């Protein structure tokens, strides 16, 4: 029987490995559903990495199994193996291939990072903020980064509405270059800015995100809404200005493929477009204390009509109760105020409770 040439076997194995790797790279099922424009870019890079990893795994494990079977010691063979020292072409090959792969992945990942807006997180486009006018030009990032920390101008723009400036500081205005108008949003020093598709535009909605042990707070500066859940419209350009009150946290939405640290005393941001209506978890991905595992909330992506309805309902509700206390320190309450809710649950009248408290005070 004529032996099959080694070159033909190698070619066949290479074709099979390539086909299997391509299939695994597109059908691995390791990632959650895509719910943002950035998710597509990240998943494409991840699929390429899985494809390359699968090919390397098959080549390495296949070679190990082949050599274990073909070159195993024959029964009764007690001699030494053939002394072989070095193979320059083979060593050059297995050095060049990984180098090419690493450089290629590095270039591709930088391109994805750039398309997501990672190179210029402070790219804030400014306009007639005080008058709600249109955007005119962009402020260079080096000028924004030189601004005093904490001196920012807050702006939120509701979907399809003009920009409205809600706060300003005299220090910021004094430090701006002559002829330059104030930025429309706080200046993020870290994170992701406008992607290539949204470059040159102001975001449709700005939300200030604050991380604290152990919760996330979301403030909509244009409407004065404060909530523990993030509500955004689908298909709109969203800017999150992220900060922390105590320790480092990390804002992570797996379905968006976006994660950004919340840093005390520093401004970071995420700019993205949600593409799918639904409810998705928001997870703190940075160990921040004893109850780090419970620091979770959710982002709810609405249709534009549902979001406008939610915005109106919550704006009215918070205006009706502007001074409502969210949490009360029990140490600030009197004995009667503290015990009253429990007494009512037990069926004890306020008169009886007052008598009991009077007896306790007389004995103390």
C-alpha cells in the first residue's frame, strides 16, 4: 500500500483545523446577548480571539497526541532516541507565527478601542449652552483636561429637545480660553467618549452616575430626577458621567460590553447607544467592601415613547414630594417616634405607649 505524502496530510489537517476554528469562533455561545452598538465591535474581536485560540489548541494538543501515539516506545526497546539538536526553520516558524498573531490582535484591538471612543473620553462638543442653541465646535481635549477639577458645567438634553444648561461655575468660565464657550457636559478624564459615528454631536441624554457602598444612584440633571435604576431610551446617544463617593467601584453592564471604574475625586464617563429594549443587570465589578456582591441594580431600555412617559411621571412625582426623606437615622428620632410604628403593628395605642415611656423615664 502506497503511503500518503506527509505534505498532503498536513494540508488536510490544516484545512480541517481552519474550518473547525471558524465554526467555533462564530458559535461558541460564551457571551450574553448584544444590547448596544459597542457590543458588536467587542464581540467581533472576541470571536477572532476564540477562533485563533481554538486553532492553537487543536494544533498543540493534536501534535502531542500524534507524537504520543506514533513515536511511543516499542515493546522491548531499551535504546536511546535519535540525538537531534535544533531545527532553525521550525524554530523561526513557531516564533514568527505567534509574533504575527499578537501584533495583528494588538492592531485590531486598538482599532476597536478607537471606534468605541476610548482614545478621547473628554471629547465634549460645546455650543450655546446658556441659550439652548445648536452645537458649534468641539473643545480640544488638552484644554478640557487643564480645567480645574470639579469645575464643570452640567447639561442634559432630553430626546429631540434642545440642550439646557442647569449649572455653571464662575471658576470654570474664568479659566476657559477667550472666545470658547463652556462645555456641555462634565469633563470625563477616563472612559469612552463619542464613537466615530457620533463624533461632532452632543449626546441625546446625560445621566450622572454615583457609586457608593453599596448602591448606584442615577441623577437626570435636566429633570431633577434621582433614581436607583438607570432608565434610557433605545437608539439614543447616552452619556454617563460616573463618579464615586467613597471607594473605587466599577460600573459594568455585560449586555452592553461596557465597563468603567468609578473613581473618588475623578471624573469618568461612558457614551453609548442601546440597541435593544429590555432590562439588563448593572454590576459593580470592583471589590468595594463587605457587601460588594450585593451592589447591583438594573438598566431599563425603553422605547422613546415609554421613556418620555417615564420621565414625565417621575418628574411630577418628585416635584410633588421635594422634601420627602428617603432614609432616617434612628438616632435622630425620639423614643416615641421610633417605637410608634412597632406599637401600631402590635395593636398598642399611642396613649398606652406614652404611659409606658413615662414609666420608663421615671425609673431611669
